[in-house]
């Protein structure tokens, strides 16, 4: 299993666009119901920075890529971000129903 955290700052005038697209993407993921993945996006208090958590049971197989809305979101992300996202691999030391 791998867990990644991605932090991305979004252009102020693109936050609403990103949030709308994220809502559509998460609805499509929910409808598809892929297994072996946990995925969340959270907005920080500055209103422009987002933290994404992605946990995969199989590091070589991300089932989200089978969801068209996820692929579309990934294709458009470069239009919304203000700076390159920072990704980090996390090592959990404890979790209750999150990972």
C-alpha cells in the first residue's frame, strides 16, 4: 500500500472552476465504485491551497484511471494551478478508518 499527499495552490480566479470539476469527478468516482483506493481533497483556510490524499492498495494499479472524469480532471489541472504541486509519500504511524 502507498499513501501520497499532494499540496497544490490554485489560481484565485480558478478555485470555483476546480471545485465544480472536483465535485463532478468525485460523483463519477462514487458511481464507478473502484476498489483498492481511498481518495480525498481538502481545501485549506487560505481558500486557494488544496491537499489531496491518495491511498492505493496496489502501487502499480491506480483504479481511478479507469474513471473518465478522473482523467479529465487530471488533464485540466494545469489550467487551474498557480504553481507546480508538491507530492510526498506518507508513512502512516496510526490510522482509524482512514487508511
